């Protein structure tokens, strides 16, 4: 395969500041039951807001995060931070999602895979089970994309938000965007699912994430989820992330940088990820579908895929748009060009900024 | 992704007989040293021949097998056999590789991954180490594609063959075809590498097979290769083959049949595969390259890829053909159409039969 020396490592290489500074906010949730009726312990959910809520409260854009992301969508916490939030190229004052115009809200998902990061506030298998005094582990109730969305709704309720001008999100975030449109059709006016697999997880993607989970579970240190920090299943976690990274970058990328680079990226990330949380998110991905609710959707959809995505194939997004149109949903397809694979939905998002800005600005 | 109800399970569904009956032959090799200078124990190598060697001994076609294949390339051993050899649609009397015209030879590779199958005769980690009386395990010398080819050469020498009209092979077999052309340029007139990754293993493919190996090694039952039949690392082997199968079928296939079908296929195959042999073949794939020997090649090449191949991407074959042309090698590219993924190089081979027949029949 032809070498592309311009390919870059998948790290944020965004224009240097000035970035505005932001703070992590938290919202306390108690009495939350999953849709399956299982009670979660009381917990704090992290979120961030950028811009200001207007008087009519009709300028709200919700941004949902990807598999290993967080509500750290834009801006920095301190000027000295190495990197801003993952979609900083898209979101900010004067940017395509203009925070001088829109009030942007980003919320951590339930079972966020990096519960120990200071910028993440979530609940999941690593949380203390009040009835035992130790971590839930695999006894934590299974959660779905719909549960994530219901938790986000509580945060928006607390802010007095009743309408969403748009819900945006890459990858796992795209699933949340579809779920929002399906579960709260009166509330959601637009969705921008980016690098997703359409309105339900394809069997192809479900198989890929199953293999990620298998890597982890094969490590005897995983011990059915009863590891400690001293018995962390590092080998399984690293292998799992090697495959995830191999899936999320393009063949061209792997061609140029090779397996050692995949291993290095995986090793760097493994230390921040909780294996059980990872498995819970795999389950949420595998069970995602709003196919049966398509008829409820009122939102317009701008569906964006990445040309070289080797996991969430552009074909999945194109197919979803076709099926939406057949259901009377106003859906458009747009493609990010590049050779960065799935991650182009994060690192090349500026390429579709104008397209997103037009979609957000268009009158109904 | 659009459902394709015509997709079939990856099993031989070839036209019913009559198939000619054949026998497995064996050739005894002693004193074999790998190119790295490591001695192998004496062993028997399995091979099959179809058709008759002509007087000038210039009608020989060598067929090299794929990762989990064997010298069982065509025909049946008994009329009651469920299936003929993997390329029976291509090879036989009156077929594209016409055994009324050509003398076809197929040889088992060193470290064939199915050493316990009655149709396979090979040597590898499962062989007895004469100096210990138990299996070599991971103490067996590492072998390369070049070593496989050198062993095949001994079989051909014993038959008095000094010219190869052509060397054909799918996938791992394509690597052997390139190696033959590079190492014995005076002997090889034509090569037909099918569903390969060009004249060297791409980093993308090397990463994929590394992940297959990682799956196996994560299983504690693997025990650095010191398992027994009673402690066989089945979980790791099945997961490894799940990923292999996911790689070797197309996204469309997985879309239609889902993960359960991948699991079923993997489980069926796991019992026949020796995990250590599997790891040795992974190593052979990862170290394959004849880039430095391209200038030696005299053979003409017909390089065939499968349109929906998601492992050995058509791009790899196209790139190889371009680079060969730049080196003055007469190389052509041809593509199998279909949605069966990498395995279309086995199960849809009849589609390119006429193209291969023309290539074989053309005058130099």
C-alpha cells in the first residue's frame, strides 16, 4: 500500500491556543434505575458547558462522547494543559459550533471507560457497592445507550433545557444522538451522527467489539472482573486496545507506522482504562438499535462518515441514510476525506465544520 | 449494510462429482536445515499429484496451499468424501488447470497448522524431539516461507522436475509463489499469486496475524506452548479463529450471518489446529518479503485479488503489480468479484478460471 508520509499520529495536533478555560461540573443523581429496572447507587455525573444559555433556552447543542472519550469536548482546564478537548477544532467562539451563539453541553456517559481520570465523573463496575463496601465488578447492572441518554436528560432537566437545537457525537456519541432523536422526538430538532454505524450497531461492528472483549477476558488476571490495581489484567487490556487501535486507524496508517506504533498507543492508554467498564461499554454498543423507533424520529439528520474508516464503514452510514429517507426522515450523507481511518471523525473534523455549521444554521 | 441473501456459508459447495480419486503421497526428508542453520528432525512431507508428467518434464504446475489448508488441493480420497480439495473447481481433467495437459503437484508446508489430520504430513512444534522424546513445542526452529519452498523443491527434485510451468497459490500460497520466483528464477516461468499481500507482507496484515497470535497466547492454557491434549488452550484457539474468520470473510458476510456464525465456524476448526504450529505460521507470514530479490525474478505474474477481501486488501496486490512493472517484471492484475471476502480466493476461484487458463496457455 502506498506510503503516505503526511499521515500523523493520532494525537490532538490542533492549532495552538488561545483556548478558553473551562471547568468540570458535576450533577448528583440518586434513585436512577436502568430501563431494565435495576437500581444504580447514587452517583455524580461529570459535564461541561461552553457558551451561554439564551433566554428562550432554544440554543442548546448536546455533544455526546466516543468510546474512550469524556465530556472533555473542547477547551482546556488550565493554560498549561497539553491538549484541549477532542472536538476543540469544531466547538468554540467563532468556530463551526459557535459558542457565541450556542450553549453547548457535554456529559460523561454511564460506565465511562476511564473512571479514574480526574476529568471524568461516572458510575459503573468500579463504583463501590454500598451493600458490600467493595467494587460492584460484574455485579453492576448492565446499561444501554438508552440509559446513558436518560442520565444526560436529567442533567439537561436541571438546566431547564426543554429543546435541543441539535445532538452531535462521534462513534459511540453517534449512537447516543440517534437514541436521543428516537426517545425524545419532541425535544430533538437535529442530529449529527459522525463516524457511526447507522441507527443500529451492525453485526460487523458487534463482532469487532466482541473480539476486543474476548482479548480482555482471556487474560487470567481479569478473574471474572475481580482484579485489583495490584492484579490488573494489563496483557489483556493492551491486546484489546491494540485491536481497537488497529480497527480505529486506517490500513494506510498501520502500513506506515506498523504494529509497534499500535502497541505503543495501546500501552499508553491501557493504564487509564477500567477493564470492566470497557466490557460494559462493549455490551452497550452491541445492544444498540433504534430501528423499531425510526417512525418516531422528527429530527433532521446529517450523517457523517469517514472515507477510510475501517470499523464503522461508510457503507453503514449510507445505508442508514437511505433507510431513513424511506421512512420520511430528512437525512443527508457527508464524508470526511482522508487516510486516518475511524479517528478522522475526531482529528479531521474541521474538514466538515462548514457543513455542520450550515446544517445547524438552516431554518426548519 | 445491504443484506445479500445469496451469500453462502464458507464451505465447499462445488458441483457434485464425478471426482477422480487420488492418494496422499509422502516424501522422506532428512538432514534438513533451515536457512538460519537450524536442523530439523527427519520427517515425512505430504504431497499429491494430479495428471501425468510428460516426457520433456515441462508440464509441471506447483500449487501452494493457504494458512489452514493442505496439499489436498483437488479430487477426493474416496468417493464418499464430503468435499474435494479446496481448488477442485480450478484443477482437474478439462478444467482451467487441466490435468489432461498439466502435471499438478501440491505439497504440505512445514509446520502445517493441522498436523493431526490424516491428509497432512508435516513437521513442526508437535513433532517429537528425538533428543528429549517429547514434543518440541516452542523449541522447534522458526521456519520461513523460504524454508517451505526449499522443502517443496526437494520433493520436485525427487520427481526429476527442473522447470515449473507455473506456481499457483492462494493467500499464504501466494507468498510461496513469489518466493519460488525469487529463489529459483531459472526454474519458474509463471506465478499466479491469488488473494495475497504482494511480494511482502504488509504491516496491516502483519498486525492482524499478530492479534490472532495474541489471542492464543493470552489463554493461560497455552503455557508457553507446553499444553497437552488434556490441557488444550481451546478458549484462546477459538477466539483466535473467530478473529481470523472475521478477517477472512467480508463485512457483508458478517453482516448477514453475525458473530454466532463466526463462533461456530471457529469452534469447528479449533479442534483440528495445533496452536504452536499456528504461531509458527504467523511468524512465517510476518517475516515474508522478497522485495530485495525482485530484480532476480524472471517469471511472468498474474496477480489476483478479491474485491471484498478485508484482510489482503486488493490495494496490496495492485501496488505490488505497479512496483513489479517498474522493475521490469511482466505483471498483470485481475480481481474476483463477490462479497465473500478473502475466502472468495478459494470459493469463487472458478470465476477467474478462464483468465488463469489463458495465462497458463500463453506462449512466452
